[in-house]
C-alpha cells in the first residue's frame, strides 16, 4: 500500500537521526509545513522557526540544555546570521524537493520531463497524493502528470478529467480563462473528442460549445435507451458512436454531483422544453419508461398514465398522439370539448384498472426510484405508488375477508399477519401528500375514498361491532390496557421508561418500529384499548392498577374515574401524574415528550439517575388530529419526534423502553350523510360525542349499548356506540374521530426495547426479522421480501472476515457492510445509502466503481457479488 507522502519524508529524516540527535529541516519554498506538522516519530521533539532564531534557541536550550534529546528543527528561512550554526555543527541538515523524494523512493527518471514546469507540477501531485493510485506514481510520465495538472487546474482533488467538462459547462467564463491562460484548451477539446466523441473544435463561441456538449450528453441517454440506435432527436452526431456509454456515465455523474446538481436540473429543463416533441416523434412509447435524466419525461409519463386510466386508451400509437397533442397545447382543448370525468366511479373503468393494477404498481414503484423523484423534484410517483398499493390491498382484503369468522382475536391476528394494518397506513400516507394533489390524483383519491370506506372500513368494523355487541365481558386472548402495567412494566426490575403517546394507533406504531431498524432487540405487540376509546379512559387504564377495575361514577353531570385500589381520582392529567408519583414512592418521574427531546442529554441522564420508573406523556398526535385540515401533514414530524426521543433514551442508557398509546383513531376525508345515526332522547346522556355517548339509562336503538360492568368497569353507567364507522349527530370534527369501537380506534401498539442479554436475544430475534421485511412504506411486498432474504451463513462469515482482516477503502468497506444487511441493491440504492453516510461517488459512477470492485474481489478469489440489468439503465447487484 502506498504510504502517505509525509511518511516518505519521515523515513528519510529517520535515517538522519541515526547519526545525530539534531536534524535541521530547511524548507525554503514553504512546501512541506503540512508534512512537518504530521511528523510523528516517537522520541523526537519538534520545533519550528516562528520569526525569531533567538527565541527558537532559547526554547530548545531551556528544555534540553545539554542537547541530549532528539530535536527536529524546521525553518523556512536560510541560516544567514549563524544562529543555527552550532546546531548544524552538532547535527545534520535535511533539504529536499518533491522531485528528489520521488527519485529516491520510486526511481523515477525525470530526464524526459519538461524541466521548466516540473517542480510546480510535482507540487500539485503532492497535494493530490492520497487519492492517486501507487501504480500511477510508479509509472509516472509527462502525459500522466499533464492529466493531473489539467484536472487540478479545474479545482478538483481527483485525477478524473471528466470533472473538467462539468466545470466547463457549469462555470464557463471562469474555466474558459483558465484554459486560455494555461494554454491547454486544445488539449481539453482533444480529450472531449477522444473520450466522448464530442467534437467542438469548429465552434467559436464558448456558449455554443457548452450547448453542444450538453445536448450531446442528453441525446446520448436517449440513444442508449432506444432500440433504434440511429435516432437523433437533437440532430447531433457524435464523432465516435462507441463513446455513447461514456457520455451517459458523465451525465449520471453530473446529475448526482453535489455542487453542479442544480445546474444539471436547469439544463435538463431547457433541453426538455426544446426537444421533447422530437423525442416523442422518434422514440416508441415503451422506450420512454427507461429515460431518467430528461426533466420533462416525468410529466409525459405521468400524463401517459392519466390517459391510460381515465381515457381507457392502451394503444401506444393513440397514446403517443394524445401526448403530442398535450405538448402542442391541443390536449387541454380536446379534454374540454369531448372528455369529462364521468360521475360513476369518477371516470374510472373499474375492471380495466383492476386488470392493469399489477403493471401500474410496477411502473410507479420503479419510476419513483428514478432521478427526479428521488431528488424530490417530481413528487407525484410516491403518492401514486401508495394509491395503487392501497387499491390492490383493498382488493386482496375483500377476498380474505370472505373467510373471516366472528372472533375478535382472530381478526386481530389477520389484521397483523395479512398486513391489513398497512391499508390504514397507506391511506394516511395518501392523505399526508395533499401538497402534490392535482386533478388526476384528486379523481383517484375520490375513487380510493369510496373503496376505503365501503370495501374496507365499513365491512371490517361492522363485523367488529357485532362481535363486541354479542360479548358479555371485555376479556380477550389479546392483552387489554388494564393488564398493561403488570405485564410490560412491573415484571422487570430494569430502569424503565414508559412513553404513552396519545392517539398512536397500531399502524403508526408499525411505522415507528420500522424507523428504529438499527435497534436490534425490540418487539411490537397489539393491545386492545379500553372503551370508550378516549384519553381519560385509556390513560387511566394504562397506569399501575394491580389489575383491578376502574370505578365510574357520575357526579353533577360529570363522569368521575377512580382507581379501584386506593380510590385515587384519575380524571385529568394532573390527577394521573399525582397518582403515579405517589404510587411510585419516590422512584418515579414524569416528563412530556418535548422535554425529552429538548433537555440536554447530560442533564437528562443526571435527572433520571436515581429514578427507576420514568413516565413520559405525548399528546401531540391527538391535538394535531383535532386541528382537522392541517393535522395529517403534521403526523410525519410527530413520528420523527417520537423516534428522536426513543433514541435519546437509549443514549442515556435506559435499560427498557416501552411505547404504548391510550387509543387509536379513524381517519377519513370527511363525513357523509349516511354515517349519521340518531340518538334516543330517552337515554339520559351525561356525555355526547360523535363516536360514543355515556348515559344513565339503556335505551334500544340503531347503535350498540354496553354496560360499564361488561366493559370492565365498576359502575352503573352505559356506553353507547354507533355501529361500524357511523357517528352520532353531534358537533365535532369531520376527518379525525375516536371514542368508538372500530378496530382502528381499539388497537394500539406496545413497542418494547430492551438492552441485549441472552433472554432478550432468544425472545426477540424472530420478530425483528419479520418486522424488517415490512418497514418500507411504498415498497411492494415482493420487493421488501427480496430485501430481507436470508444470507447464507458461510458467505456472511467470509465477508465479515474479509472486512476485519483487509485494508479497505471507506467506500469498499461500506459496500460490503451493505451486503451483510441485505442480499441485493440497485446502483441507485447504493448511491443513495452511501450518500447518507457521507460517501460520494465523484471520480467514478456507482456502475464503474462496482465493476472495478467486483473484479478486484474475483481476482482475490472471492466470487460473492453478481449483477444483472433490471431496467434499461438500472443495475442490480446481488449476493450469489
């Protein structure tokens, strides 16, 4: 392995110390100050001249009057006054240039180099030393050195000349003058022609040169993606057609460049506006799908989807005709004249959509991984992906629901095992994306709303209503909130933080669970909320209660909730906090979620040092839900806040963390008239809400009535619930509801995170594997399953040993670590994950790097990684 440059100097100076205790290093050109600072020889004292030789002598003699120690003295000033003469007499001097060091260490013959510029160019090489391969150094010649200088002239610490092209495109005036000043413009143009087939020698204007280069790069992608290699939608012909792949790789590099990405998007927009009609005329419709870097292609493909779904057009020629009309401004006129969305199912041919659903899912799932979607410039594919997944899952639910039995625990099991919870998650995600809604998506959402209500929420929750109505108690195989504390908290002596999140329904718990993927030992379990599913009852049920029923009374037209053991009042937060602190007997502390996030970590750790039970409340989701119109957009930020709090609790060494909720909620796009159910005037209600009432009397009606006793309370009151997802005609919100007995209101998560020990490993490992395969919202089930395919143990061990025993670059190590987590990645996924870790593919694209790395591994006898083309420009790398 090539040593750092300062190590070469250090080795030479080490030889000097074999004969003397003092070495004076004269660096008259100020070339080696960095190397002096890095010098780290054991037993050698370093000191540098800082403007006064007298002071320098004084410091040395003060520390070592007899000069018995080893001293390396650095000076960039010649010893003209003789201040260092005695040190030179007793010691030795070291004077060197980059040329001298390379001649001595690499036996390079500089006789054939241009001596007039050699020293300056070698200093550039020294600055780039760490990223230049040793093979380049050993075979250094004038041409290689010129290449390095050319690249450095463009400000890059990289020997890849492709960046000179990006610099020229994006900072034209500045680097045009550099090329002129260095007299390397002809060399630059020659490189452009030889490596990329782009001949610009006939252009006099630098703007024309840039335009021609840009057009050549974008057109190259189109040629590569087309079956007909003779297309020329921009009217450009490369001097060497075999260089198209080089152009495409440079385009990809430009698109992902941190500094020049913005300029890339700007040029991509210009090219799209100028040539999109030509592109449509020369390419087939199915070939458009593979284009990645042309800005306007996203809108064209999006419009193609709209034509397919709402106009029912499948013929590629008719689709192309419509798309060309759209680009020419004719599509809107035609739509206004002849084409309106029908009132029945919002203009959608249901059978046609259902037959296309699998293909549509694949289309948008792949398309959302392309450049402009990943860069969040075009945001519509993600919401379409969620919509199509949601529709597909509702269709699956309809089939699975036919075989359902009237057992609540079995339904909960199906909700978990068949991923019905994901229907609720996807519906919420679709509602969160209202910022990107247009007429097309709006019509799809109207269709989705009806399917979600009529084919999913209504039948599922009418079945739940029937089950609860027929039960004479509130006992299930699934845990209930009243048993929470004894089962999940009291049974452990570990320091435990209990995070109670108001209105965290089960699917949201699933999302938080997936956000904690780096935490190895964790479980998520459903638990059934107390009814009514509101804060007062749920929070009271979750507190330590010795498994005894809560007591309900009515006083002065108010409901009073009392602890069944010590008769503590539990009606509001302050009373519940007081109860917890008193029953904890000095061992407990209560915080809000915001305090956990905001308090400095050391202060938080000190505050919890003597506490064994930490109770943390969060009411943000419930508060946001009642804001209605803006609530759903707030949800993602709130889940991130909960995730941050959990990670902070882990960082301060809390041994056990339990996340739970008081109740869930139903989310809709608004109330419809059919949902409203009348309340009998004779039932004498104490509390009236949209999803429940509490009454003194039991009066039969088109709703479900449960006595307090049959709902696990001591008391003589009655709870009344509208069936399914109906509501009572009471004022309140229209989109966010809770209090009733739907599965979405009743089922909440219990997430348990514990420190690693043998018991935890055996208990939690299987569930972790299962949950990881479900973590990606918006990914297909097949994709998620593919990602979590078990890696053969022998290969995994080989890779782990290879990482441990070999000197790898940061990039190589990270790639291998990725394949310890999953069995396959596309090139874009590798780039995205590495980018998040601060690893950039600058000098080489992912494709080029992986090709070299796989070859390196194969040459060393490790045939681990294969690759295949999964799209016209997408590579997938997989463990063999």
